[in-house]
């Protein structure tokens, strides 16, 4: 039996900065948020026990988000050339846990830095994948390619902002899709659900002008080809992010 959706108050509470010190700082830049509406029951079947698909007006969503990871470093240290800068693309959906906390569930996170893949798998139990990736930003337009290790062709994206940026209004679909400050992971050896939080200012969001897109990453993660363009597309120039320790790791 599924649990009720998180309340408006629970969603807003996630934007508050967690107590204590952040363990990492980074910047997420040139984000493209592509979303397809999906059958909630189909998504629920993909989730581990303890997580429930989160819906907006009865609709569930699968997201595809290519972006740039910059200035990644432990809180007390400066960024390091090469290792602190890479590309990342995730396939995701939206869930809540047994405490009603809303967050993100990742099906995959493609990345072009092997050390980042190893660290994320080992310490955060996230499904990072090795990928060949390249990008170019010119005149506000982003060209982005990613080919997962072992796959035969890259997924290509070309996008730009199609209007001035604004913060999403609480209660709106844009808020539901973008304003997520918690991730969940599944530790397979004991079935434990882990949780991690981030903190940043609200995303500056614009409608996205998407000249090229590809659903290939969804298919690689076991979903059928949606057979249509994304239902929703947004762009954000980016935010500075604080990352906090994973909860629930235990022994």
C-alpha cells in the first residue's frame, strides 16, 4: 500500500539548510531538465521497498538531466584541476520515504571522470556509470554528448534558455520537478535506504529551447522508448551547492 504524497509543508521544509557542516561544495551549471510523464505503477515496480513514487496531480515523471559539475571539492579544500571538473547526466524519478520526505531516485548517473564514478559507487551507493562525454557552450547555446561505456552511440543534446530565469512557485509543476534537495540510495547488501541532502538557492529556471534530444539513456536503464518528445523542458544556468553527509549508512 502506497503512502500519502508529501505535504506542501514537507516539500518546503526540504529547502531549509540542514544543521551541521557540509562535507563538500560544488557548482551545478548549464542544467537541462527533460521530463516525460509516466505511469506511476510502472515506476513503483522499479523502486526498492521503503520508497513510494511521488506524483503531481496523479502523474509520475521520469527525468533526464545533463549538466556540468564544477569546482567539486571537500569543504575545507580548493578545487583541483581536472578532477574537480566533469560532465554528468542522470536518469531519475521522484519519490518519498516512509517519513514522507520527498526526494530523487536515480536510475543511472553517467560521468566522464573514473575517480568520481568509483567514489560515488563506493561511498554513496549511487549507480554511477562510466561514459565518454564532451560539451561546448557558445553564445548561450549548449552542445552535449554522452556515450555510456559499452554502448554503440552517443546521446546528443543541444539546448539554450528560451526566456528569462525565474524561481519556481511552490505548488507548481516546476517546483515539483526541480526543487529537490534530497537523494535516496539503496544499499543492496542489507536493503537499507540511505538518504543524502544538498542545499542551494532555488534554481533560476527558464523554458528550454531544445534543438536536439535523445531518450537513449532511458532505454539503457530498462525503460521503453517514450516515442515522443519530452513533455516538459527547462534550463537553469546553475547554482552553488553544499553537500551533506549520507544518513543511514550504519555499520
